[in-house]
C-alpha cells in the first residue's frame, strides 16, 4: 500500500498494490494494520455506503456535527473529484480543502477524518462511490457546507453548474456553518 500525504496532514490518500494478469486483478481494499501504520488511528468502521450518480452530480459538502464520521472513500466504477474541507476550528488548516481524483482505474482511496466536510463531483458518465464510516448516519446532526463558498475556494473541475440536491443547494458559508471545537 502506497500512502500519499496531502497538504492537510490528517487527510491521506491510499494507493493499493494491484496484482493483475490476463484473468483480471486483485488488491486489498482495506487492511487495519496498514491503515493504523499510516494514520496512527485505531478506527472501527460501523457502516458501508454505496451510491451511484450521473455526470456533473455534486454531492456535498456533508458532515455530522455530532456523531462525527471519519470516512474511507473510493470509486468502483467511473471517476470523481473528491474533496475534504477542514472544519476543526482550532486546526492550523481550518477552512482549507484537499481534493483528488478517485477512479475505478486508479483504485485510490481517501481518508476523510471526523471534523471534515466531504463531497464529490462526478466526472465520468456515471460513478459508483463506496465509503466506510466510523459512526452511523444521523440525519438530525447532518450539516452542509456551501459547495462554492468563495472563502473556502474549492477549485472544482466543472464546466457550468453542477447537479445538486435541494439540501446541497442550501449549504451554509464557512462563516455561518457549524464548526467542530
């Protein structure tokens, strides 16, 4: 497993070793020991989620202010631009974002720790997105950061407007959003 550090130390990209031949391929999508060595976190994943979205769908920027979720995310079909935004008020990288392309082809995964907003933009015709979470989904605690807040300044690889849910189109600015202590 290749561990790729980002500008935000808590956000980590994992690139698996893929073994392939004429029959197909094999790779370890998760290894608790390797994850611990990279993050120094002993996480317990409690829920797996799977979504399918069309091109230009932007899902995010979601987080739970209570029952905060760490997420290990990957794409099994298609390609997305995946983003994490630091919402830890006392963090030196507060309000900063990290983004990378995740695809079925590159098989990369990104770790988004608790205290970060998360979202993605579908770049391919469709994409299937899988993620493991460290706490259960709790809609009563869900918050949404505005996807295009100029203060955060995410550089989405987008032409035109994305396709948003009603909830995502009403995200709050960094100034107005609830933050983690």
